[in-house]
């Protein structure tokens, strides 16, 4: 039997398979996600939301700055969908402030905080992922290594949990098994206050960050009113200073004129 060569092989089109991901496209097939609460962010994430049953790694310059603004909408929606399940915080740098989270529709009685150091935090994170009463886990693990994260990724996948691990910026150049990797950066734009850089996703690279307005609407309105008051005070002070400047200038001209006429 003749051996087929490159010229004799018939090229057949591959069938369209829903579970096949093509590297040039944004992955979405057979991926269970939770709405982030931000349309702009959903558009750049595989499946259109936070991946459930997977590790999302979040890097930021300082722990405690942007976590709740980024995740509160999704966590609140998850609590409403499963009101009896817990959100577990492992190694949180600060105790959550109840009124602020309540304003974001989060049920404080369903938040469980776990504190510890080193290996104890990793152990607590794995245990929380295996608990049937837990819906999502937020873990601050600045010293976690790639092998630790891989075990957490496996546990999140096995138990279909929403898992976020927060790490410092120095981890950016370390290898990570997380399917989704983000970097957060504060913004001063009037359109938003948080830049989200997508460092890694199941899809093509994202050239520019996503700008999000993560502040609650009431807080945004209060800050805008405060800036407006400051602007008006500055304008009033400048208006009051103008007559005094004009009067001093006229006195100086009078003195100069008197010197020339004397």
C-alpha cells in the first residue's frame, strides 16, 4: 500500500466542536461563570464573568485597597442566589467594615473571617474550598508559591468554588497556575477609579486595561458634591482677593505719579 504524501493527503475541515477552544478567540465553552457586575469587565473575561471552579489571582500594590470594590457586586449576587452559603475571608489584612459592605448589599452575617500565618492560611483556604456550606473564598496569600496555588486551583475546580487569591505586585513575574490573572491599579479619572489589567486569560492578550467605576453611587455623589464645594470656595476666595489687589495697584500708581509731579 502506498504511503500517503503531503501532496496526496486530503485536507478535511474539522467539525465545529463546542468544547474546543481556539487560541485566537476568547475562551467560553463549557465554562461556568458569575457576572462581575461590570459590563466592561464581563466583555474581556472568558465566558463573560468570574470563573467558578477556578482560581482567579489578583495582584495589587497594597492589600485592602480595591478588593471589595471589584468583587462586591458578584459576591452580593452569589449570596442572593444561595442565601445560606458563606463567603470565607482567609488572612484578610483588615476586618471588614459592616456598614460599608451592607451598603453594597453584602450580608455580613454570612461572612466568615479566618486569621493565621503561613501554612495555616493555606490549610484554611483548602478546607474552606472543600466545605459544602461555602460559596466563595477570598484569600490573602502574599507568600504562596506556584505549587501551593496549583493545589488550590485543583480544590476550587473539584468543588466548583469561586476562589480569589490576592498577592503583591512582586508576584507578577512568578509562574502561576491561575487561569485568570489580574493586576489592579488605582485611577483618578472622573469616569472610574480602578484600572484592571488582564495579565492572563484564556484568550488573546489584552493590550489596554479596563476602567471601572467601583465606588457606590451614593459615595460617588458625595465626593462630587465635596469637590464642587471646594471649587466654589476657591472661586469665592479668588473673587474677594481681586479688589484688594486692584486697590494696592492703584495706590502704587498714585505714589509713582506723585513722585513725578513733585
